[in-house]
């Protein structure tokens, strides 16, 4: 059937015989009219597949330029089979587990559980680790040491949380776990550590061998920037995968959460030989009184990173008014978590699966405490005998 676009087209006029050359053959007029009407119909059917073919060629050319071919653009009959799922890297552990050390109390000043032996882990730290693709085993600080250190052999990295305890059994356990972390790395087993807020403060005290080295700062419930040290090399640090625009925003926008009374100034850290030989300063920040303190450090010879700020809060805590919740702030949380777990994947510790399952945080239930006052939204509470 002729196309409706051409159905009303006027017939081509016939050529008068007087205009024909002498050697031309004159055709009957009826035959000429019929032939003229058939040619437009024929071209009407031919131009569509030509355009379709041309369109396909253009699409394939564009895809080839970007090295991307959609499944519909690949000719399965002519292409050779491709391996769509490459074998996993045998040097990486794709089932990492992080041990998080519990802290004395219930996380709500006794309003949830006032047992003397209670300890807790804020659920935000658990979610922080899980968001990057790892599972969590709680290291309950006041459980029998042999039990705690057996759990330490089930994990691929450790996280020290924020809090207030700087003495007694908690200090001793942090010190013992830290020594185990260093020993594992010295023995050739990659074993990362993140120390957040109180965790950083405790490492500062332990490494310096000075329990009075910390200074007072006014940085409670405060959003702030991070100021990078001059000529810093990002390679191998927690910031290495940050896109350039987000790195710039860290120094100009208040994308990180500070909530501490103590810390250490850059001058005091550099002056202490033990600290300056162990840590490299990555960033500094200023408190509400414009006093500058060290906010991020990286160990020179170990996969140990410490923060005097809270990367876990942006995405997972809502109780404090100054926690940044912008899209950029959430990206900061995710990049910090991703780096930690990427370091844990380098650990080749592969404990028995059953032991891991028996000790995972999934064996416990979090408690909602957002209504109990400012602080954490959820906590895991442990009451060990």
C-alpha cells in the first residue's frame, strides 16, 4: 500500500513528443503515467530500512568511541564469548569483619541500663562499618581477656569509638588491643585500626607514655572544616579516594562533626618525639575559641588512622543539632568508611565461619535511645558477668 504521505501527490507531467530527441522511443502515455506512480512507492519502502541501518551504524560508532557496547548492540553470532564475571582477587578478603571495642556504661548516663558492668557500642559505628561492606564483632571490654583476644583473632581490623573513659580497665584494654594490632602488622599480617575521638586521645596518651599530654578544647556539638597540612601526599591516606571538589569543600564547608573537650595541638604533637615519629599529621581544625588542634593523623608505618572528629555521625546520628547532614557530608562519611573496609580486605585472616557467626553483632539487638535525651539514637548494650 502506498504511503499516505505520497498518496495525494500530483502525477508527474508527461513530456511532449516534440521535446524528445530524435532517437528517443516514444512510450504510450498510459504506461508512462503508471511507471511514474510506481517509482515513489518503491522509494517509500526503501528509505526506511536505509535510515534504520544508518542509525544503527551511527549508534555503534558512538558506542565504540566510548568503549561501551550495550547488549542489544552486540552481534552474539559474530562475537566471541566473553568472561562476564572475572575471578576475584585472591589477595583480597571479600568477607571482612571489624571488631569494635565497647565502652563503659549504657550510652545514656544510666537511663537505659545502670548496671555496674554495662558497656555499649553506639549503633552508628556498626552501621558505619556495615555501609562499606563489612560485618562487626563486638569486643566487650570487660569480658574475660582470653575471650576478648580470641575474638580479636576472628576479625580483620579494629575500631576504637568515642566516649569518656581514660583510665582503669578500659584504658588497659585499649592499650593491650593496640599492642596486638601493632604486633600483627609487624608479623606481616595487614591489620588496620581506626581510632575515633576518645580513641585518638587514648592512642595519644599510650604512644607518648604521658597520660597528661592532652589539652582542653571547646569543640562540643560543633560542625567544622578540615585544614590540610601543606604539601601533604594523599596517597595511602584516608583521603586518597576523595574527589578533588569534595577535598576542597572539606577545607571551606563545615562537613565534619566535632564533639570533644580534649585533644592535642600540632605544636605539642610535633614536640613529642614518640608521637611525631609514629604519626603524620594530615589535618587540623579550630575549636569555638579558634584554638587549633590536630584533627586527623595517619601512622607512618602502620595502617592506623585516628580522627578527632566523628565520621560516623553525619549519616547515622540525629540527636545533636550541629551534625552535618548535607549530601556532601554523607559522602564524607561514606568515603571514610570505604577506606577502612578496603584496608580490612587486605587482611588474609580467614577464621572458621561458624566462630564468626557465633560472635557477630547480629546476635544482639540494639536499643533505641533517641528519646532518652541528646546523644546516640541507638546503642548495643552488653552486661557481661
